[in-house]
C-alpha cells in the first residue's frame, strides 16, 4: 500500500476526502492528517510517505509552499494540490515546483480516482526503476570483487608462467599483500549442508551463503573469500597467516560456523588446508583444503577437518613437468601425456595417499585449465572432470583415478585436435582466451607461443576471421570493460586503468578518448546527466 497524508485546515474537508473513494482498492492507505503545510512536513520526517494531498490555501504554510519544501527535502513524495477556480492558473504554474497534479474543488470522486491511478502508476514505475538502478549499482560495485575472484581461481587452478606478471596483476587488483615473495597463506574450504529432507533448500541459499562469506572475510584481516563454480554449495577462503597472529584461521572458521548457523540456519563442513609459502605454492594449499574437506563424514552435522599436521612430501610438480603435460595435450599426443602421467601417478607403493591425491588434483586442474583455454568445456568434459574429482576424493582405487584422468585427457585431446585443425574454432578459442585474460600483458608473440601457432599466420587469420587485428580487438575488450568499471564511483580512474590492463592513467585516458570520443571523466559525467 502507498502511504498518503491529507493536509487541509478544515477537518470536514479531510473527512470528506476519506469518504470519496475506496482508498484501499486504489492501492493507498491514509496514514495521517495535517492542518497545514508545517505539520505535514513534520509528519514526513517521521516516516516514509508516497503522496500528499493538500489544500491550496492554508494558514502558516500553504499548499504550494509545502510542495516546494517536499521537492527540495523529499523529492520522491508526490503532491496533489486542491484549489478553487480562482487559483487555477497559479497552481498550474507551480507544477514545476513539485506539484504533480491539481484538482478543482469541490473534488469529484471520479476525478480523484483518476488522479490516484495516475500517481500510483508513476510511483510504481519510479520504484521499479529505482530497484533496477540499485541492482545495477550493486552489480557495478561487485565488479572489482568479481575480477578478484576470477584471479584467485586463475592462481590456484590455471597455468601461469611469469611470476613478475602475477605480482603486477595483484597490485592492479588491490591485492598487494599477496604479492610478497614469502607470503604465507592457508586455504579453507567451507560447504553448507542440510538435512536430507530439506536438501533442495541449499539451491536457494547459494548466493546468500557467498555474500555472507564476503562480509565475514571483511571482518578478518588478510582474509578473502571466492567461489569455484565447479564445487556447488562451497566457498573457499584464503587467509594470510603469520607468527604474530597464529589463531587467524581458527577465528575465521569459528566465525563462519556461527554466522552460517545464525543467519542461514545451516550446518557447515570445513576443510583446513596446509599453510603454504609463496605464490607458487597457492595451488597446493588450495588442493590440501579440498582434500581435508573430502575426509569429512557423510551427514548434515557440522564438522571441521584440519589437515595442517599431516603435511608430506609430494611429487615435485615443477613448471617444466607441467609444461610437458600441457604440450602433450596441445600437440594432440595422447601417448606422451599418458607416459608422463604414469611418472607422476604410477609409482605404486612408493607413493603415499596424500601425495597421490595432491598430484592427481594438479593434473585435473591442468586439464580443466586447458579445456577452459580452448573453450571446450562441454557437458561431457564437465561431467568427466566432476567424476575425476569424485574418484580422487574417494580414493578407493588409484587405478580408477588414473583411468578417469586418461579418459578426460583423451576427450580434451580430441577437442583440441578439432580446434587446432579448424581456423574458425581456433580463433574462437583465442577470442575466448582474450575475453578471459584481457587485462594481462598479451602480445601477438606471447599469444602465438601459447597456442603453438606461427605469429604471422595468427595475425592474418585473426584479422580475416574477426574483422579486426589482434591489438584492436584487445583494446576494444578493454575499453568496454572500462565503461563498466567507470560506473562505479568508488573506483578512481587509475583503479579502472589498472583493472583493464593499463599501468598509466594518462595513457588509458588517451586510448579511451580515441575509442569513445570522450575522456573517462567526461564519460562518468555523462552517466549522471
């Protein structure tokens, strides 16, 4: 119901207006009455009101003066002025001062109903627009967090070769504290659970759970939360650790359990991974938290599984070894991949369960990264990735894990073969890669090496298929992303420049103006007009 205040110095007029229409049927509720404009303004300060119906002539403060104050102090409140015929021209002239409509006295019921319907439609449209605007602001405000989340996943699951570029990107994303050479962190995996008869409720709580975890992370120094779409009902935390504050992770875990129980009325199963040092160890730290979680018992009871005391030596998954596996897939040589897979997973009794699980997850992440790189994440591949993950967690048979990984690799090899021998599919894969990694320092040379293709051939083929050369396409992606970021007034121009891959705000502004015909500052001003 929309709230109404009736303002008139004559009580009989106020009573008459109450009786002229069925206010509830029209979608309105009369919440108060006032005998002059000053009283009405005081009432406005005490609660939310949508509409004021006021007489033109009143002592202390008349209707037009009231409308002016409403326009200045309560711009969302609509005002209908009642006036005699002699005041008609004056009231009509005051429409620009906040009066939305006027009615001649004595007011006919049908005219009042028609005016109320016009006002209601206008208010409903404005509220809907405001909701949409608020939603868009929320989306814009989450852009930085969204990019940060994507980069966390990139760090723990995808291939990255140049540490210096990773550190620079962390600075650009306002994650400087993670860029230190000897940074120590601990990953925590949190899953929400519910009784079997209410398990369908979990789908409804996915987004509230993620948002709650974001708020919890803000309360803990050096804590970040991110979401991996491959693991439903889960959120991952990254917690910086140091010797001065040894209880950071346990405090975070306790807070998560208490707040999820309090606000969502759900149980939590939490896996705490090993403390790892340096960016290159982030992946192992992330995997160890998943493996800790995988040791949980079935059921809906809250559990915490801490594997920090079970650290073992694992296979040295060096960048060189990772490159050999990657090259085998991209060169569509399944036999070479299988040979290398046996080296890391086929060591039999000489390998512990933890070491095998860690290495198997590293291979699984590598294969998932390649599927994403070539934009070949089909339902078959996604299903096989999930089945691989399940076999690794269950670990009832090392042979079964290797079998599933080889099956996944075979699927990806065939998809990569199709992409590499089709210019159309290859260029689509490259476009997809650029859409995902537009902010990185990407050159034609690095791109050609990444996709194992001659740079001159790539340049010519890309332009023929896309209609733009590689550099122009990359700039256009960055500029469109920049427009999205610029809508968030909390971000400075240099922040936006960094987010889309520019280290200099001046150069970013030059490119932006060349692309759109206005500077970033001018674009921001145009949004408000």
